C-alpha cells in the first residue's frame, strides 16, 4: 500500500491534499475494522442460523448497526482531537493481491470524508433498523430482511472506507447485490422481481465504467490505491487519459446515483419495502456516486472536460427529476423523483470543483436526514392507509396522523430550503456556487446557476403538491382496497421515534453544520478550503430570488391541491404532464436505443450460430456420413468385384499415362 507521510502542521489548511495519509495501528483506529465486521457478522449469523433466529434476529440486526455507529462516533471524536493537517489516516489490514507487477494491500482510509459517510450510514441506518422492527412485524421473512439490511450497511461501509479503488469496487458490487436482494425482497410478486432485475442491470452498466477506470489507472499510474493515484503528479499525465478516467468514473456514478442517462431504475425500485427506500434510495446507495466523484477530485480537477460533463449531467438530472416529480401520484415514486433531482444538485456541485465539493457533501448529509424522514413518513402513511400509495386517495390525514404530519412537514420545509431549516444551509450554497464563473467563463455561471435556481422553484411546487395532497384538503378516502371502511391511524412508537429524530435533524442539522463554515473546515483536508471567486450575482440577491421562487411554487401547489378539489381520477393533463407520468419516456427511449437493438442483435447472433457455425459443423458431418454410405456399398465381400475394381483402376491409369505421353 502506498502512503505518504503527514504534512507538518504548519502547512496551510487550503494546501492539504487528498493524498496526505498517515499509517496508524493503535487507539480507537485499531478497531476500525469492526465498523464493517459487526454488520457483516450479523448478516452472516442471521442467514446461516435461518429460522432459529426468527424471534431475536431483528434485534441482532439493530444492535450490529448501532454498534457500528458507536465505533464510528468514537473514531470521529478521536479525529476531532487531531490537528487538521493530520486527519487523513490509513489502517493497514494486510496483503491482499501480490501478482507480478501488481501489488495491493487492503486497508481503510479514515478521513473527514469517509467518517462523514460512516456516521450518516450507521446513524440513519440504525434508525431505519428500529423503524423496520415495527414495519416488518408481520412479515414471516423479517429475519432475512434484517440480514440483507446489515449486508447492505457492511458493503456501503467497505465502499466509503476503502483505501483503494479496487477495494472500493468490492463494496460497490456488494451494495449492488444487497440492493437487488432488498428491492426484490417480495419477489413472489412479478413486478417487484422485475424492478430488482432492472436496478441490477442498470447498475451493471455503470460498473463497466468503474472497471475501465481501474484498468486505465493501473496502466497510467502503476497502481489503483488512493496514495498512488490521487497523490500522483497529474501535470505529467496525458490529458486524454485523465479525461477518459474521469468520464468512466462519471459513468459509474450515474449508475449508482441514478443520474442521466442511467436514472430509469430508481422509480421502479420503490417496489421494495419502504425502509429499503429510506436507507438505499435516500441516505446511502444513491449517494455513492457523489462520494466517488468527490473522492476522485484530484482526477477531475486535472480533467476540465470531464468536470464539465459532470456539471452537465447534474444539471440535466436535477431538472429531469423535478419535472417527473410534478406528475407522480404514487407517494414513493414522487419521493424517488425528488431524490433523483436532489442527487443532481450534489453532482452539479461536485462538478464545480473546489468551489462545490464540500457543499455537495453538505447537501448529501442534510438530504440524508430529511429525505429518509420523508420516506419513513410515507411508510407511516401507508401503514395507516392499508398500504395505499395513491396520493389522490389521501387528503386530510393531518387530523389522524399528527406525528407523521409534523415530522414529514419539517422534512418538507427542509427540502424547500426555507430558513432556518437544513436545506437552506446546503442547497442554497450549491445555487450560489453554480453562479460562480469557472475559468472566467461567465456564460457557464449563468446557465448552470439559472438551472439550479429553476430547480429550486420546481422542487417547491412538487414537494408542496405531495405534502398538500397527502395531509391537507378534503379527505378523498373512504374504503380500503378490499372495500371495508378506511380508518387512518398513527403508527406505533417504534416507527414514530425514528421519524421524530430525523425530523430534528431536518430542522437543525444544517444550522449546526453551516454556521461559521464548520462543515467546510471539517472536510478541508480532503476537499480543500473551498475558497472560490464571487458569484455573478450577489449572494443576498440569490437568496432572495431562491426564496421568491420557493414561495411561488408552494403557493401555486397550495391553490391547486389544498384549497381546490383534487380529482380522484387523474385528468388527461398537458403533453408535458403525460410525459412526466411515464418518466419522460425514458423506458421507451431505453427500449428503442438499447433493448430492442440488443434483442435483434442477440437473435441475429443465435441465427448465425445455428445457420453458420452449427450448420457448417453439421453439414460437414452429414457430408462425411453420406460419402461413407456411398463407399460402404462398394464393399460387397466378393473377390470378383474387387478384381473388377482393380482392373478398372489399372485401365484408367494406363489411359492416363498414354494421354500424358502423347
């Protein structure tokens, strides 16, 4: 494993780079492997013991996740006690691969970036585990569900704690496997199994990008560990190679984080149990792509073309998801579209370089709280409404589900960016960073800044639409799906307490982290100080414009979905509305560009294989057999036949000789 010695504490904070690492083997850092070991061991126990752990297995899952959080918190506190210039540590685990010129040790990178993800994954994950105890109470396979949850947590922690891209890839694939198992947990229902397969395939396309990037890294830098790759002198590397590595990393990020053009799987993935949506599709897996880009900042900073493509992808996706979210009536799919859009904000920020890296992670953390809270709130609504998800059949639930209403409302205010809630401190910083010219190109600041600003207004509309259709207005429900009377009710304490804790984070976490630039300073050893130029519009003007658009979007939604009658049967709608209902035809486009040509190619190859390869082999065999049958008839067993044959041959030979001599 390649590591560099720690820089002296006199080095300015802004000059500390991501390659600065110090090997450690003592203190709380020595037990860092338990961060992965506890949830992984829990998953193994629950799967191997089978039905024998049905009565207590779910609590083992909760304790494993909580234990990982405690270790992560202690590691974080120990890291806070270190000087800022020595907060990048490597924990050596042992030799992993030693094959000729390729030598790679396994290790864990402990730094502000990885520990931020550790705390987010384990804290939010533990709350979701507790919520799941009640939510999955009557499911006969609850023990298996918690095993998959812990497997996912372990894989995600491997991903963010890895000290090399190859070990990161192990966690990357583990997350993909666990998400497949969780999305298709109720695989006895065909649509759920199809949704899991769709997510798995879309992520495999992105994985190709990471595999290619690994090959390019080894060919270019001679290794794939962070010390070798991110600590290299990028000025001596071919620009086309760096661009290729950056684009391949972006392709991988698009698959995991549901970014354009690999975003089609996220809406269908809502088929999984609601806690899965909260864990995987709000706080953890979909953020892996953002982590990968920020972790690889040294590569993207040296490849401006790839960095520009990152911004473009983020801008397209944040508008794409926002438009889709405006037309969804399924509460979970509306939240999924929102997740797609908010991850788009993070990717856009990550593509802005040093001006946006810290703010991308800042919004990732706050989003993890308020979006997980809203997903759990959606699950609470489903729990009280006989598993219905159609918001057109909700309405007026605030009077019957007061805790869910208040906690969901705090998440709603946070995602809108209303001060002083969390989204105001993180998303508004991304909008401000988008308006900062890059390399003196003001047109880029205006284009991407206006996209981010427009996205804030649309977000306010579709999230207010969701909130008002569910909790406000007149009640549009009367019976359950089986025709019996509907009686909405609040969820049990094991479900409401995680929602309350997440709501507190939605309300105040942004303020705690944002005041005085605390979070930016915390990430500085990895992302830099975040110093940047001035936006083309004053920051105060941008805040005012954002708030005006947010209020306008919320008021419009209030008029249409709170004080007006909401039809239970969705109206035909405008062409854009109809397109948004089917995800802007993304599945149709994928079918036309990828699925159908792939099917035709496969059928052609099968036909060619049968007609040419198999046909040629069969034809040769049949010809040989046919000639053998003909020759067999000449073998009569009579001496006179053989003598006649010899005579005929002799005559032919004599005639041939005479003809040649003449």
